[in-house]
C-alpha cells in the first residue's frame, strides 16, 4: 500500500499538480488538501479513489495555478469607467470645494475591472482526468513495490519448505537417538525394565513428538500463500490470515521438540514467518 505519485498537467485552463501519498492502513482513509474552489468536487474525487484503491491511508493534495494571461491581463470596462467619471464631474460642479477625482476609487467601483471567468465545467473535467492519471502513476508504483514483495515472500516460502523437509527427514534419526539415550539411561541406573514396557515408552515418546501433521499443514499453508500471490485482487488480509496459521504450526513444532535441532528449526520458521508478516502489512 505504500506508494507516492506526482502528476503535473499544463493546459489552457491552468496548471494542475497532484501529489498522492499512500501508507499502510487497515481500511481506506482519504484526506484531501484542496483550494476552496474545488471543494464541491471532493465527493466525486473521493468516489474515484475508492473505486481505484481498497486499503491504505491516502493523502491527496492539489496545487492549481491559473493561466498566465489571466494573471497578467487587466480588463477594464471603459464604458462603465467613463460613466463613473462623468457622473463625478457633474456632481463636482454642483458642490463647492469638491475633492479631486481619485482614479483608484474608480477602479474599485464594482464592475469597472472585469475578471475573466474560466469554464468551471471544463476545468472540473480536466481535474478528474488529471486525477485519474495521478492514480494510474500511484498504482504503477504500488505494482513495482508489490512485485518486489512477492519475490521476497516466495523466497521465504521456499525456505520454509526446505526446513519442513529437513525436519521430516531428521525425525527417524531423532527418535532413534532418544531410544538409545533412554536405553543408556536405564543401563546407567541399573534398573530392570521389561522389553515390552520399554517399547511402550518409546512408542509414547514417538507419538508425543510426531510432527508429521504439523509439517503437512505447514507446507499446505505455504502452497496456499503461493497460490494467493497469483490472484489479481486484494490479497493482504488473506495473506495475513495465512501467516497466523503458519505461526501456529511453527509454535506446535517447537512445543513438540525433543532435541535442539528441531527447536532451532522452529525458531528459524518463526523468523521467516515474521519477516513475511511485516511486509504483508504493505500489501493491499
């Protein structure tokens, strides 16, 4: 969701410059910085943004500069100005000690200076077209960031699969090692235990430390993550849920651990999952 876009457009109606910033947020939250003359368009702009984006805290600012000819040119209503001057002169003849005519006051007379009015409807259409281009730039930035995040997540998923396979291959060896340790301990204590009872204890140990289901679910969730990454739709919440499921299996693997290697594998899994989870907060 993190992205930035700037789009500037110079036209006969003036210069429009958009800046859009998007950061992580659970929902879509849009804040505008607009001139008062554009406030009536805010709801239309908000609708366009909500149709384009679904999540993120979005700040939208617009700078508008009127056409140069409108800024430099001063249009005077000559007929009205002459009327004001003539009326003043007639009144001055009727009054004693009339003050000299102040031409600045003539210019301040309502209607003497004519202001050029822009075609507001055309300006509004230009405004929306320019905003669409700025949003297109923002989406392009998001897509580039998203491609980078996808690559990172796929790499972490591959590492999780590798760890799961290592644990799966190591389990028979781990159980055999503990079987031998148990037999050595019994011999050391010089305790007489029936072979059947010893086998029962070893079976119980194997059942308690059996992580085959956890490994299956772990790899199933990893496969689902890879499938979700291929969807052409907002996937952030789905990925966040899958991270919770992956973390649950990693915790169970750690709680069932009966040797240091399995414990280390569990910690490595949690690190990889947390790295993905942090970046998934950036995904819409």
